[in-house]
């Protein structure tokens, strides 16, 4: 009896590219939990709050995320520069994840962003908060309620590397500012990552959206450039757990082409992408062979639409 060849092994590069666009966040609702951790001194507090505020403001204005889907937790709600919905305590985090788990739908995108100081190793790796710290094990428990959503978890704290191993899993992209728990110097990753995610600078394919992978790649280059400019040894090396999924999760509104025929094809492709997202939300309830066959059929159609759009764009 012949064995079924893995999907991507049998499909051309165009199909792989189709897979990359099939999970754009435009087809799902986006939810954001952004946390500015314990700073220790005013300069850090300003930096943490600034990057958190930029992310939350962009979620509202650029991605059209409603306030009801945005949770911002800050070190202190008094005198803060960010419009916080609560204080960044372990208890508040637990409540935020629990509340969100009752409101999300299958296929939604949940973006979790942490910035602060980190410490510890393995499942005991933690981000410093007012009061008890939250560990990687805590976050693993809180994320258990989001098995049918795509989770993008970004820990931009120092010493965050072990969060990847503790949290990685299906439908999850884990991003950390450092490669290991021992890279504990001040991290520079948060600012360029958020800048890339919330502006056009990291939009490498110029489609009006920024994927997690595009933002990550942009931030890594900017961090390396900063150390080089300062003539300093680089003491942080960001890590991303799943580049394929990270390439497929994008934020922002796709730009529509001027060519009417291309615009129609884009609309048809969007319908197919929505079908792919719906199919993926039903994966656990389907026989593997049926799921893979239907996914292949849809992705081939998405690839064909993409090729046709690009052909029209190249036509004078």
C-alpha cells in the first residue's frame, strides 16, 4: 500500500506561497493582550509604556480592533503614559486570559505581547510584575483555553528564550527577544518589532499587511544594526518558533489593485482564504486524510488566483 506524500512535498512553490497568505488576520478577529511589566526605574518604565502604547494604538487605528478586544496592563495605572485597562499583576493577567477565552471564536488571532525584565529558566522563566511574577508555566496554563485560535505570543523581555520551549505548540507562534534565559542584559528587541508590526517599514512584499515573520525579520536586523552602530557585542538573539505559521499571520488591511480584473481575483482569493481558515478551525473534528485533501484543493485554488493576480500586475 502506498503512503501518502506530505502535502507541501507534492505541491509547487506557488502552493507554499498560497499557504502563506491563507491565514491573514484580515479574515479573522484580532484580540490583543499587551503587558508592560515592572520597570525598576523611570527610563525603563518610559520605554516599556511607549512600545505598549504604540502597539495598542495601532491595533485600534490600523487593524480596526475594537476596544472590547484590547487589554492593556501597565505597571501602575496612575501617571502612566499608556491607556491601561488594568494593572500588570499576575491576577489581572489570569482574569484577562479567562475573560478572553469566553469570547473568542474558532480561527481568531490572539496576540499577546509582553515587555519588561525577565529571569529564571525553563518553565520557571518569568517576566517581572508588580507582586508575584508570571512564569512560563503560568502562561502555558492560561493559553490552554485557546486551542482553536491562532496565538502569537511575543515575550520581548530580557532572558525570555526558554518561553519558546515552554509554550510552543500547534497554532502558536512564539517570539522571544533572546535565544536563552541567560541573555539577561537590557533587550532592544521590543521597539523595532512593534515598529515593524505597526508600520509599513517591515512590509517586504508591499501588500499593505505585515506578517509576524516580516516584523520579526525586520526587528532582528534593526537590533543587529543598533549593536553595530554602538560598536558593542550583541548580547541578544531573538527566536521565533514557527516561521511557516508566522509568515501566514498578518496584520493590517490588504491594498486593493487598480486593475478591475485583478481586484475581482483578489476578492475571489479572499473568499478561498476564508474557506481555508474555516477548514483549519474544523481540523480536529475531521479525519486527517479528508482534512489534508480538502486543504490541498483549496490551497491549489488560492495559488492559481495568486499567479493570475501577479500575471495581471506584470501586464503593462
